[in-house]
C-alpha cells in the first residue's frame, strides 16, 4: 500500500535532491552512501544496466560516451539561446531527455522509499521559472515514467523563497532570487500576491555556472604548472583534462573558505606531477568575467519587472556556487544590500519543494505553524500579578482572551499592561505596551472588559480590549514583539522562571491572600455594624479576634502567605452566622421593596 507521503524533488542540472515532511518537519533524505545530494548523472552500461548518481559520475571518467550529465539543459533552453553540445550522443544511446530524467527520478524515488521504508507514488517537482508549458509537461511526463503522480510543478525561485520562509511576506512585497548552480544561472524577481508568489520576471543563461569556473581554472592550472609549456590545454587528452577539472573544482570549493590552496596531481605526465598553488585572488580574477555576465541578467530581470533595487524586500542566494565570496560580493554590489544567506544554498530549492509537498499532503497545514511564541504573553492584573493569556510555545497564528472587571468601585478606566515573560509577578516580566480602556464608573465588579490577544502569521500581536457595556473597542498593536526576542534573553528568562519558581509562587499566594484579606476585613467591619445586636456577644468577640489576626498578619514582615491564608479561612468560618444574617436581611429588604412596603 502506498503511503500518504508526497515527495519534494529538486531535479537539478548538476545535483538533485529528494525529501518529505515527516512528523511535521521538512527533511531531505540521504541515499545509501549517506549523501543528500545526488549528482544528476546516469550511466548506461553495455548490458542495459542503469546507474545513477555518484556511481555514474565515477563511470564518466572511464566511459564518457555512455554517461549522461546535465540532461536538464536538453529538456529546455531559454528562447534565443544556442543549443548546448553534450559530450555524449543521446540519440546514439537510444534515449530521450525525458527518459534520462525519468531514470534520475526513479532513483530518487527509490532513495526515498528506502529511507521511509514505505512505497511512495506522489511528488512535487521543481523546474526553472523560464520553463514553458511544453518543458513543464516534459518534466511531468518524466515523473510519470518514474511511477510518480506529479501533484505540482513548482518554479525553482518560488521553492527557494518557501525554504527561506518568505511565504510569510506581506502582500506586494518583492524579492530577488539569485541562483548560480553548476551549469546554469537564473535570476528572478517575485512578488507576493494573494498569499502566493508570482514570478514577475526571470533572466539568466543555461550555459553559465560553476562548471565554467572549473574549466577556466583547470586551463589556468595547466598553464601555470610549467609541466609541458609547449602543449596547450586543449591538446591534452580528455581524461587528463577531466583530472584537471576535478582538481580545479576541489580547489575552487576550498577557496570559498581559505585564501590559498595547493593543487597536486601525481604522475600527471608519466613520472611528472602537477603541483601549483592557487590563491583566492587568482580564482577571482578568472571568475570576474562570469560575474559581469550575471550582473547583466540581474539588471535585465529588474527592468523586466519594472522594479528598482530599492523596491526589493530581500535578495536570496541559491545554488552551490553562491558560496563563493566573490559571488556574494557581486550580489551585494548589484542589489546594494546584504543577501540573505540563512539557508543552505544548494538545498534551498529541494527544501522548498518538500515544504510545498507537505502543504499539499496536509502534513504541514501552513508553513507558518512552525513558528511559536518564545515567551508567554499576558497582562498585569490587580495586585501586580502576571495573568498569562497566550502561554509560551503556542503555535502562531493564535488568539485567546479573558474577561476582566474593575477591582475598585467608581473606577472609570482600566490600565492594561501587556507583558511578556515567565515570571509570576508583573514587575519581573517585560512590558510590551500599555493601553487605557475607559468604561462607565460603577460599583466594584460592575465593569466587563474583554481582552483578546491575537498574533498573526507575521508575529504581530494585536491587543483588543472591549467594554461589553458600550461595545467600544480599544486596539493596541505591538509590532513583532511576539516572536522577535533574541534567543539568549529567552533562555535567561526561562532559566530565571525556574530559579525563582518557589519564591514567585510564594509571592503569588501572598498577593492572592492579601487581596482576599483586604476584601474580607472591610466587609466584616461593615456587616458587624449592620447586624449589631443580632449576634451572640461571644460570637462577636470571636469575629473581632479573627479579623484582628488577619490585619496583624497583613503587616508582618517577612510575608507569611500560609499563615495569612489560614487566618482568612478562620475569619471566613467565624462569620458563617453573620453571613446567614446578612443574606436574610438582604432578602427581607428585597421582599419589602417588591411588596412596595
Ligand atoms: P545545480 O543547480 O546546477 O544542480 P548546485 O546548486 O548543486 O547545482 O551547485 C553545484 C555547483 O556548486 C558546482 O559547480 C559546485 O562546484 C559548486 N559548489 C558547491 N560547493 C561550493 C563551494 N563551497 N564553493 C564554490 N562552489 C561550490
Ligand atoms: Mg539548482
């Protein structure tokens, strides 16, 4: 039986990825060798055996003609671009681009089924934004040939934006996606409309990428190693060129984090080895012309979208080659801002495909649900206590509310202090804002003010206070404070809430008891006057004693919360008869009013 999983697949020119939302989390799946990135290479053996991935890349070294790479370039190219000449003869192999793509997808499906230990039949597959209908259909067909129902074809920049969490952007916000992979360059401008990204423009080159850098650097290494100055790079055997290219890619990747590296190829020409030092600035000199080409495409995409650099909310980096410092510097210069590098650039598209698949499968109801409130939100109540309305770790968006009343008579306004934190006392938490809610003055407990907290998908907290009598609303909006607290402060707050839990609890019991005491003692004083002469003298003495004890405890330092609670209880019990008398009197009075006496 097929499972409910829907796979997210990045079918890339150089590398492909597959993943799934499992238990609410988007994950990329690793193959038998532990790698989450599968080279998009297929080797067709003499007996019809099909090998995909790194094993096919290893075969390419000895059997170029039967190893298909970068087949995506044959699936579709941009209008006006010249055709790419592959180093293999696809027709000679008796294959079409769709069939090769299907073989890669079959492999990815198997990787997923092995990792999930369940059969899977549905998938979301990404394609370049410039792919036309026919090219999208060809991709879909490849999926079907691999035994997958393609639930959606998703544009790569859109997938990347999902992975970067930008689906939470406000309407009409624009972003640019700069994607420099192994063989291709794409730049797109997207705009958020009705909660989904629209591709406003896309530009690029299907023959511009990290591979070009590798080839240029391979030739440079040859020219600078001094092994056989008479022989040009192009005159080397193809196997030798491939060794140089592989070493060049290695050096290039290394130079993204160090400033100089050594290339060593033993026994390159019989007994002689290639040995040369490459610095980052050597590499950058060779890469600069490619950067100029990407710049032109970026300007073109901006112009096509009728968009200025300053209109962009964000610029995100996608593709393994954007790990190069020079590429980042180029993007910074073109878009005049720091690019967003918060995601793994060569996994962003795959991750986005997984998230989209999760949404379709219902395993991710909304991506924003992954966001939670780091700290509790609440308001200060009478006596300086923290009253939690939205507990910490609530998923957003969310809404919660409570009803409050006036604690003293003739109050005509309630001050609402919005607090964030885990401590029992209001003063130990952070104040996010305050708002005064007016209501008609009346006796104690007569006002009814509903307070509602709503956190939207952007983490903006809105506090709505409504006087139920007048239906008048007071609104307070607090920007981003709900989710924007830095981690260390959140950790500190939580640690303190544990450290002070005992003390806090004691303070809370004390405050509650104190409020109760104040209420009781005044009520008892008044009742004793009203019911004078109706009680046994001994009983009156007892009540007076209990009342005095409560008053005494209120003034004792340090606060003894337990004793005060016990004294309240004793006073409550001593006044049982008094309470009955009061009720009787109240009923008599009401009856008299009713009978018009
Ligand atoms: P594609 O989108 O074409 O499938 P990827 O996004 O996987 O490709 O990017 C592959 C390219 O990224 C290769 O050219 C590879 O050499 C390059 N690359 C990967 N890691 C680095 C790095 N650390 N520094 C520079 N280039 C890198
Ligand atoms: Mg890619």
